[in-house]
């Protein structure tokens, strides 16, 4: 089983991704697809007059500040548009996909972080009314039911809080949680760069292999969202996933190429 | 089993609906919820600068003209927002709901009507690039899987074409198709009127009972969307559903009240 996460950034070629999923699934591979939707969310938020706001935590991770209005925009863009257009593409390629958020059947259960600490202009601040969370539990039963029925799950990064509220969760860490809970051999994190770069953004400085024991020492090289990918990779590897690959989703056959070694392989 | 369809019109009280679903489910009732989302779709379409267009067929039925841009707005408003906010409300009430469109797992398979005939200014016209369809098949296996797992399905009125394309389908007829395919005893169509009115919009003229054999003779009384509800009712009754109720979703306990006889009961 492979858990594939595809980011929501610029340059992602969903057609190529879906075609590759179809080829692999028709050859007998079991795949779970997790997606993002940052770019669609930003675009919709701008058009609806509620522009996105990104904040940085004291430990240096960047994330979307999700007030209730942003959560509803996120649901529309990610669960409504990105998820269903991927499912539609897969259905057109004869892959029987089903889209889910972590709210559906409580697939992903998370601890809400209603109050978050951020750093702005060098000062620590507190933000309230945040609708994000950290995943604590995966309801593998529902995913297994779908897989046994021959259905490919397409998962949007939304979780249920303990009280049943919808929460925006990080897609890479959602994919890592799913890979861990389902005992996947491989977690593939596809994005719009070729993998971890020694000198970002110079793509010729791609790091091809990282021994799992050394992942911490590579963290300082990670820029922006790549930090969360390495964090997700580290979590997944420490909990039994055999291999994490950071691959490029801007080209044909992105999954097959990543599996063949074009990307950063961590194991 | 009861299939409950709740319309997407003005005045619908989703809180009351979800609270009633929770009470009934916790008392052992099996429910499948189907929803609309016309009002959310109209509002989003206006805000995105692609206002809705409604057309009337030669036989007098009104429907949304769904070009590709409208389809994507429909996915955002209906599959993204309405569906997930209902699922969230149910999860908060300890009902393990899961939202689905008919595209997911090919739950609802439809024949696309890419070209539709309409009547405008008294003349027949042809419209192309329409992304609507008529449901032909329900994949009951997927719904049964969810029900057996204790999950309440919340279904958005979107179907898969034979080619796997996403299609906007009529919610009342989707509910009727689900009730028929699943052998439900009761199909409940909740809307923002008390039922079929002898003299619309005078709510004191509610028709409480319609013998199923006489449904055709009541069609001339139906205004606007009520025509499609009677059509859905007629289809469901002719295919084995025991009872169809047209009820009011603007009040507390809308399902319980409809089952208790407050509405138009057709059987």
C-alpha cells in the first residue's frame, strides 16, 4: 500500500497524477490519495473578500490562520472543488474513487488548537478562534471498508475535533498519520519541487537519499512547507512506515518516477 | 429505513433538522439524509460573478442551467459547504455521519443531458454544455457498507455520468432513487412550505392526504419545485416505497412531525 499526498501549490499537474494513479491501480497497486488545496483556497478567499493570512509558530512552522469564515472557504475549495475534481478525473479513468474528509465517519480525529501562539514582527502573540488541529487518531475501519470494496479513498485534509467540529489539518501530517495507521510500506509526498534541495531553490542540488537516522540533521535545509514534510516523514518512519519519498508533481508519471528513485528517498 | 430529503431553500432550519435526526437515530431509526443547496449555490455564484440561470423545460419543469463553471460552483457550495456543515452538525450531536456525492464510489449513476430543450419567451430553444443528468442506477452496496458500519450517509445531489463526469442532479429525484433502490418504507421530502397547498401560497389550504392512485390529478396544483417533488413521489411509490410525505423544514422536529402526520402524506 502506498499513501500518496499531493500538495495544493502552483504547477501541480493533476491530470498526470490521476493518469499515473490509474495505471498503478489497474496494475494491482493499492493507493490512498491525500490532497491539499492551498492555492484554490487562497484564490477563493481573495475572490470572496476574505484574503488568506499565514502565521508562523515560535518553532518556525508556517500555517494558515483559519477563522470560521476561512474554515468554510477551505471546505468549499478543498472538500468541494479539489476533492471532487480529483474524484471525477479518477472516475473518468475507470478508477472507482470516493472522496472523504476526516470529518466523514470521523476518519481523522484531531485535537483542536483554538488558541495558537504566533511570531509576528519578532514578537510572540496569541490568536483565538482558530479552527485547526493536530491529528490524534485515524479510523482505519472506514478506509479498510472502502479498500475491500475496491474503492480508492481520496482524502481532504479536514479532521473532526473531539466535539465533532470540522478542523483544517496539515495535509502532509494527515498523510503521515494515514500511512502509519494503515501500515503502508511507502509514503509519497509530492510537491512542486523535485525533493529536498541542499541549496533551495537550485533544483540541481537535489538530495537523493537521507538515512532515516539522520533526518534531524537535514531539517535546517528545509524551507517553508518543506519543514512540515520532513516532520511528517520523521513521524511516519518512527512509527513503522518503511520509506518516505519527497517527489515532484509537476511532471508526467509523478508517482512512478518517485518510486523509481527520482526524488528524495528517506529510509 | 427513512430517506429524508431536505431542500436548499430559504427558511430551512438545519439545526432543528439535525437535532431531530440525532433523536431518531439514537432511538434506533435508520436514516439516509439527502440535501439540496440551491440557495448557497445562488449566493456563491453571485459573489463569484457568475449568476445563476434557471430554465424551464417544454413540460414545465424548472431547473438550474449548469455550465461547467456553474458545476464547479455547485460542487463548492453543495458538496463542500452544505454537505460538510450538515456532517459537522451531526458529528457534534454524536451521530457518525459521512458525506458523499453520487460521484463518490459511483453511488449515483446518471445519464448526462448535455443538450437540453428549454422554453424562453414562449419559444423553444436548445442549450448546450449542460452538466446535469437523470439518475439511472444507485450503487446500494456502498450505502449498505456504511449503514452496517453504523455510519449515517449524507448525500449531495451530484451523480456520475457513464463516462465518470460530475453531474448536477435533482435532489428530490435523487432521494426518490435512493429510497427505491434501498427499499425504504418512507421517503420524506422536507421543504419550506407545509406540504402541497390547494391554493398556493395559502398555508391553510394544506392537503393532508393524497391516495397514491390519485397523484396525477394533484399535479396541476403544484407550483414551481413542488412539481418535481410530486414527480419524485410518484416514481418512488410506483417502485415499492410505501409512503411519501411532503413536510415542513422551517420548524422544530421536522422529521418527527412529518411522520406524525403534519404534512402531505401520499400512500
